[in-house]
C-alpha cells in the first residue's frame, strides 16, 4: 500500500497546506488555551488538524488517524493509520518564535512507511519512504560523519511535566553538555529529528513524547542513514514515548551516557 504514489503526494500536500495555514496566522492574534500547566493549544492547531482529517476522509475514508488535538487510537490499529501533529512547536508558534512545523507519518500495522515534515518559515520539506531514502526539498539527505561525542552537536526536547522532574531532566542534559561540543533545545522534536537526518545535529534524545512528535522524524533519520532506538537501545516504537536518534557513529556512546546517568540516580547505584 505504501507504494501508492497518492499516499506520499497526499502527505506532502497536507503538510504544505498546514504550513500555509500556520504562516497566515503567525505573529497575529491567536486564541490560546492550556491543555496542561505549560502545554498550549491554539485555534490554528485545531484548524490545521480539521483540514487534515477532511483531506484524508475524502481520499482514504477507510484509513485511521491519530492526531494531537482531536485524538484517535492510542494503541496500534490494524492497517493504515496517519499520525499527525498539526503544529509541532506550538509554544514557539504562540510566542512568535519561527521554529515550528507540521509532522506526519503513515504507519501500516504500526510500522512507519512514509513521512513528511514541513517547516514553513524556512520552506523546508523533509520526506522519506521506507527503503526509499530521505530528502530535503527533493535532495537526498545524509546524516553527519562525527565519530566522537566531543565533536558532536546534540539536541533534546523537554517533557511537559519538567517542573516535577527538573533534577532528572537537567541531570542528563548536564551529562551530555559536559561531554559534547554543545547541546541545543529548539522546541520542536520533529525539527530536531529532521536536523539529525540533515547532518545539522549529530544526535538527539528525548523522553515522554507522543507518537505524533516523533513518528515522522524517526523514519526520516533512519532513511538518511542514521540509527534510531529507544533510550535503552531497544527497537524504536513511536508509541513508547522515548527516542534516541543519531548518525549511528555516536549512538553507543550516547547510550553509555544515558545508562551512567540512570545508575547515578538509581537507589544504591543499581538500575
């Protein structure tokens, strides 16, 4: 099914339409609500997701959708399921910071088959198909060649409950900051992953994310020649919430830092 050219065409059309809607309202008056203490949603998030659902209902009425704002199956459904984030980086968007995107993956029986991520402020379209490579505006993507952590530029995302877990989250951040060239935080997990695929970052880690944050970007990294796992090195699953994505060369070194940090925080030094 994933070989149907209409699927990728639809994914690209959807994220570009989303970008047009985002930019039409960016920097203007927004209606902003809170889903949590620091978790925002705007009227643009909702408008973009409604647009996307209408598009899929028209072209693929038997497909399922898991979207950030309007829900869907939290478990893996059989058959095709579109996993969509109408605005990844809503906090940035709401504050007028031009680092946000729309992120989309098509999973079939839980396996990501294609992805599209569009950053409208930079007009950068990242795409991938399983087994077909990853691309930025039609040009092939390749991960970086950094071999050591001290030569690596990393990026991470913070979970929305960071206020309850500051020591834990910042402890691992500090561990990486002390071993690498630098660590960044952009505020969009999908863009983080796409930048790893493009070789702009050498690695990315995050925990407690949602499938729509990482499903598309993870496939793009893998198809750009990178390595993507859970934070413990196990097989990546978009619904598990964690991700470690690298150029492959520094992956084991990053896993070692994560394990060491876990041992440091565990009672009696045991994981």
